[in-house]
């Protein structure tokens, strides 16, 4: 049997197993609204650890990470640097948001912000921003899945069909089983990702160069410029410190503002589990080290993939690994893509319905669930459409989304920690920050010090938030008491 | 250790970590050699700050938990 057939069979079996777990999980949940809460309540530390890790790390880390190490060298280290820093403040923010959520019945972060700063436009604005950020993020996951499948089947299954297959399955189990499926498949996929990253990341350098040290010694001889931060740009020029540093900063600020991650604070009932997940998260984060090693192992390898994002499947195909092993590795990469993609699809639909539509019209429970399902389909289809564009690099897609999502940090933090903040201040800051980052996104040549547009947005956002808040009257003591007692 | 001290120390560690993995804190450490566990120095340096945060957060959690238990009883 030809190798690509064997690989396809294994990948097919993996997809079938994911689908089964997704559907079985759904049978356990009583109804789709409280199912997620119930599931998370029963999640112990180990499950929570893998669920969080799997939803944070996606096709972006698993394919984009090696792609960056391979083509841009030390620039990839930014991905290693931000995760633990972004997650750590959640040790305090998470339980506090959870307490407010229990008190007032919040399930999304927009509800938390709008609870403190009552304004329907604010709610709709946050829902819109979330959706704008979600689309490139989901696009990236879908494209990642398609890349893996196209590469390992040697082009027999092209990107459009591969991504359609993988995400057809994701959409099917998200529609059928809701969030319970997301929780259980993520646990399975999280374990899979970690095991595969570490085994492949240590094996490839060993097999090609005789070990990690000899591999880097050879790269030092041939391409020393690659290994010194801030690394290179996509075209091989030296990258700027301004861009490198602000990529870390914007990602750290934005990380926990992703609705699909922040919402875990409202669904995890047990604060201690949440705190311990934060403590242990950096250990999951370190799985990026072998992921980068996979990319570095390709630097001196003769020949190369058509695009840097293909480096992981390219390396495992070119190094003559047994077909069974190749199949398992591809399943690992698919895990990374699908475990984030499902959570994103689910969260984007919930946010749009809860914070957008619900603010302006009355829907009963059944209508809400129906609307959410339609939105899962529409969002998936939109992202699928964008995923067919071969020009987009996985990492850049996500970095763009981070610029938008990081603008949610000042409103969320002010809602919980700053008594003097006012509704007008928050609204003005959010508008100014978003407008600034959109402006610099469209005019990249004007960016001072090559800084990320999200950070430039925050530089405008925070002073506007402060100034307008101080110019408008303080919220009533009675209202504030609910949040700060 | 008091709760306040533990929180301040944790924040100092996180601020230092942010400083030393970006410009300008990373500049003196943005080099390849010596290799640490086979990794280029700057990569091991960044990974070290990440790994260190596990211990710092664990220490913080011990203090926070003792404080919470004290409140309950």
C-alpha cells in the first residue's frame, strides 16, 4: 500500500475517534445551556490542564511555530515568551471574575463589562470586536487543518477538501453536542499534542544531526544570524526590536481576553482548580521548545516546503518515518487545529447572541439555541472562505487578531479594579483604541518603531479612558458597592 | 511571609520577566553561546523565565492558600 493511503487511513481513524468522543460527550449533557457549566464543574485539575493548554495552543503554535523557527529563526521565540506572562495575572483576575459571575449571573466578559458600565452600544461593540478577532483566528485553524491533510496525502486531498472534511466534523459535533463536546475532545487532543510535540521535536534533530547540540552547532556555522533575537522578517531581513517586543506585549495582554478563554472563569466553579491551572500552565507552554526544534531541524535540510507553514508535515514526510508514525503526527497537528477551532466557533456564536442580538431583541431559550447554531455555521463558512487564500501566513493572521482583542483588556480590568472608571470613559477609550489600531493596521509604514498596531491602540486607549472617566461623574456608591464589596 | 509581600514579589518577578524577554532587557542576552542543554542561549534564557514562573506562582499559591484558610477558621 502506498504511504499516503496508510497515512490517510490513520488520519481518518483519528477524525472518526474525535467525532465519536464529541458525540458521546453530548449524550451525557442534559441540555446545551448548562451543559458546559456542569462539564467544567466535574473537571479535575488534570483535565482542566489539558483543556486550557489545548485551547490556547492551536494550529498557530503547531504549524506556525515551526514555520517561524524555520524561516525567521529567533523571531519565533516571541511565541514562547508571552504565554506564561499573559496567563499569570489570571491567578487573581479569574477567581474575581468568577465571583462576580456567580453573583450577577454573567457568562461572557461583555456581560461583566456592561454590568459595571451599563450601555447597549458597549455590549454590541464588544461583540463586534470579538467576532472581528475570531474570524482570522478560526480561518487560521481551518487553513492549518487543510495544510496538514494536503501535505500528508501528497496533494491527493487538496486544502479545500481537507479543511472542509476536518471542519465539517468539528461543526457537526459542536452543533450536535455543544460545549460538552468541546471539553472532552480538547482533553483527548491536548494529551495527543504534547506527546507528539515532545517525541517528534527530540527525535528529528537526533535522527538528522545526531542530537540537539550538534544541530545548533551546524546552524551556528551556516546561519548564525538566525539564532539571535529578534530574528528575521519573512523576507529574511533582520526583524526590529520594536516589533518583536510589542508582539510579546500585545499577545500577553490579549491572551486572556479571548472570550473562549476568559469564559472559563465563569464556567469553572472551583476557584482552586482555576488557580492551579494557571500555576501549571507554563509547563504546558514549554512544549513550544520541541515545536521550535522541529522547525530548526529543517533549516539546513536540503530542499524546502512551498511555504514555511508546511515545514512540520514536510519534515516528517521527507525523513522517511514509517507511515503509521507520520499518520499519528498529522493527527497531532489536526488536534491542535481542531481543539482551538471548536472552542472558537462555539464561543463566537455565544458572544454574538448573548452580547449582540440579545441586547436588542427578546429571544426565548429555544430561539437563542437555534440562532447560535446558525451562527456556528455562518462563522465557519466565512472563515472557510478566507482559509483558501494561500497568501496568508498563519502567525500573521493571529497577530492581527490579537491587536483587536487586546483592546478588551482596559474595559475588563477597569470593570473589576477601578472604581473611578465611567461608562463614557470606557466607551471612548475602546473606540479610540480600536480606531488607532485599525489605522496603523491599514498604514503599516506609519508605525513608530515598527510597533504592533494593538500596542499603539492601547497607547491611545488608556489615556482616553483615564481622561474621559475623570471628566465624567463617578458612578453611584450603590452601584459600585456590588462590584467592590 | 505576608500575603502582601508574596503578591508584591510575584508582580516584581512577572515585571522582571517581561523586561528580560523584550527590548531592552533581552539585548545583553540575545546571543547564541553558550548553548544551554543544547539550546541557543537566548532561547534557554526565555524558557528559564517561563519555567521560573511555575515556582513563583506555586510559592504565591501556598501563601494565598494559608491566608484563605486563616480567614475561614
